[in-house]
C-alpha cells in the first residue's frame, strides 16, 4: 500500500476563532465585583447555587471568596470544598447558562430553553488549591458540562493527593447496560500553581461517536468520548432515554464529606463557556484525531485509515517519535498539532496508508 507521510501540523479536533462560528454564543466571568458579590453566588448574574443558599440537600461550602487573592485571579474567585456533600445534583453550583445549547439533533432539553442548537461546547477555567503549601486529604470536586439539572455529558474530577492535584476524566465506552464508565488519569499537577483547563465537546448524531478533548496548561492530555451512551443504553438514565443538551457547567461536591476543609478547598477563576457550530472543512480535508493513531503495525494492517509516527531510517512504527500538542499559535484546523522533533539526519514522519490505490498523478495538491 502506498504510504503518505506529512511533516506539517494536523488538527487534533475542531476549535476555530469565535468570528468564524455560526450563531456563536459565549459567557465569561472572573468573579470580580460586579457582577459577583462575596459569599453565595446563587441568583447572581444567571448563576444558581441553591444548596449553598440553604435551599437544597445540604448547605454546601461553595462561595465567592476574597481570602485567597492572587495576581492572576484578582481579588475574588469561586471557592469550593467538599466540607458538605450530598447525592443531589440540581442544588449544586451552576454557571450562567448559554443562550444556545449544544447537542445532537433531538437532544433533550428538559424544562430548559435550548435556543439554536449548536455542535460544539468549549469550557475553560483556571484552578488551584486554596492551601498551596499542604495536601487537603480527601478534597475532591467534579466539574462537568451540563444542561442545568445534573444531566452531565462529560466529567472532570479534581482530587488533592500527597503529590498534587490529580485530575481524572470519565467517559462512557460501549453500549452496555449498566454503562461502562472508564476513568483516564490526566496527570497530577502542582497544587501551588494555577492550571488552565480546557474541555472541548463535539456531539455527533448517532451513538458512540461524540468527541471530547481535554487540555491542561496548553497540552492536549486526552481525547475520548462523552456520556451519550449512558443516556442511550443504561436503564438508570430515566424514561427520557435520549442524550442531553449542554448549556452550562455544574460544580459538584459528592461522596465523602470532609468538614475540616470548610473555608478552604479549590479556587476557580477566569471561566468562559462557548457554544458554536464550526464551519465544515474544505472538500477532501483530513482532520486527524488523537484516537486515530495506530499503536503497532498490526493496527495499521487491520485499519489502513489509521495514522502513525514512522521512523523512515529503520522502517518501524514508533509511537514515541511524536505527540499531539496544543498550538503553536492558532492552527488552521483544530486546537493542536502533531509535534515531531528531529536532529541531524534523522527522518521522522506522521504517515497513513489510507490513500492506497490513488495514483500520484491524481493528487493535485498537498496543503
């Protein structure tokens, strides 16, 4: 099979400039005053946090705080600890919702307005520990794309550990009942530093094909799928039995409560949400996703559409020769690029067999 190898940037998944989006909608907040006054953020600028306000399953330790100001965070930030927890969802802290929700065709909006349904959701925020000099044992929170009532379509967890903040990602793989929730650990990050988190969610009509990418500090850590198959196939997902629309973010503290963390926990700031529909790529444009990479020659033989890092000196597929990264700058497609480094006379390639059978004379342009 003819092999095509490129020494150029390949987009990891779609994320374009806001001006290029159709019906783009965004919200952002840095928790300064105005619009956010100190303490409970419930009913401030579209936010809800009814539990923290005393009208839920518990009085949660979620509040806007000025006690831990940093140069990046300004004088105020959202502070969350699991000093109080519950198994409830609708009374947790929800960000101001987007006017135009994101979802597949026919996504369930529940009792919420859906606006003009979009095909991409992006959330970004900064996070750090309120106690940067020491572990807060048992500290945990989750942050998820949501429609406003706990109907989560993805999941990021933040656990304080002896070596730093451990960030994990859960998606649902396969079509089983009960759903197969799979954990991916994105890494452990210093608690005395501020970390920039970016999650891009692209729902696609049909089962088992959504894409969720997560970047930490500008590095693409993982590309997985969403929770769509939980809602499609798990009997626990209620009689609604369809995927959910996404229009906000839920900040949740469940599991075991640790009262000692009251007034401490995590700090979140510089939050932004975006819903949009990216323009379709030009005809015959190939966009490579992280999960399109082959791990071995056997993978390539079984699926010639796979891409792989290839050592042109030894004729060997080698996954250590490159990686996906965010940037540089703003790639023409995707949020990231395939990064390959060489020295001297080394020959390294990002390659694919998927164009096997196409004559060279029929290829008019590489761009």
